[in-house]
C-alpha cells in the first residue's frame, strides 16, 4: 500500500492544469510529461491516466488549480485507493471502506524579520526528465473543465483527522 501511495504522490508532481476546453495532450511520453508539468505550474486543469506497463495498473489524476484527486489501482486486498486535496485538507481512503484519514494542509508563513528563503523556480522540462520512459509508464491526459464537486470526499466515509490521532499518542 505504501508503494502505491508513493506512486500516487510522485504522479501528483506531473499533474495540474489546463484550459477550459477539452483537448488531449499529445507527443512522446516525455513531451506529454513536459506539457503536463507546464500545466501544473500554470494552475490549470487536467484529467490524466498514468498506466504502469509492467503490471497494467493505472492511476487517474484530476487537477484543477491547487486541487487534486487521485484514484489508483490495487491499494491492497484488490481495492482502489483514493486521495483528494481540496486546498484545505487531504483525504485518503480505500473504495468500500467506511473510514479514512484526513490531514489539514499547513501553509508556512514568513515571520518577523527573518528573510524567507528564495523560492526555487519551477522548471517543467527538468521535472519531466524525472518521469520514467515510455517502456515503464504511459501518460494520457486531457485538458477539460473540471467541477469543484470532483474534489468533495464521499459523504459515506468517516474521516479521522491525523492531528486528533496525534493528540492521543503519549509523549516522552
């Protein structure tokens, strides 16, 4: 399960934004990854499928601005795992489960007189180079309009807040 979750997290780096029209992203796998990285850095929308050619598993990634949704293959026991980042919380659960976890997304604000570190410039072509070649993965993306309802966690799943769990753990 950890391996699949890390695959989802890595896939997130390659996804994020497009125009409101529906249009496929085309080219070689590296060109598609570069275009997708550019979409992510611009805060657009995209609906992508990353397929592993080794085991035929796939992950759907939907992005709109800073919001993301991942639905992945086999997260253990033959279940699909899902993750939603709605801009405030990250929600994680497996299909069919009635419980999941959520975690508040923390933002770091500069304080007082300390100068904030210089932000590293996002280089789409550099990020795309880290995407494995077409012998391992296939990337299919479409630019389309995406509704905010895509980023609403399922009402039937009860989410436990990680921060609340941590309060119950003993400290030294």
